[in-house]
C-alpha cells in the first residue's frame, strides 16, 4: 500500500487515518473493535449498528443490513490493522478501505498517536 504521507505529500511522521469496514452483525463488529483497541493497533473504533448495503456479488445484486466500523490509527499501523481486520473478519472479501485524515482537533489527533503502538 502506498504510504499516506507520500500520496498526499504530508510531512507529519505520524499521520492519522481512518479505516472503514463493514460487518454482518454487531457481535462481529464488537469483536473486531475490541481486538484492535486491545492490541493498540487503533485508538478508537466507532460502530454504526445498522446500515443498508446494496452491492454486486458473484454476478447478482444483493441487499443486506450491515454494521460500519470506523477505526482511527496512525499511518504506521495501517497495514497491520488491515491485516488484523482481515484475519478476524468472517467475510470472504471484507470491505476495508483507508481514509486519510487531513485535519482535526489537534488534541484528538495527538490522542490517536499516543494510544497506538
């Protein structure tokens, strides 16, 4: 994966990113969230308990209720966090995308940096 600092031309050594993923139920979402926080890969995970997803899978259009996870971490933990979500996730092809955080409350961004390995 391309380094976020390079992709967006940032100079900050510990850029913060959000990792977005979905699960099929709240139990899986909580299991993944607790593991990521306990392992200090992320500082925080927000869980949105119910969204509706429409997608194409194996040639068919599907519709399901899912949960959203939004995990906040540092650039250096992005690859490890993606790998850990993939290991814990029950889906064959989990939705895992990285969203660079280009700004925010400085104290909160420092919290994310301080709470991760």
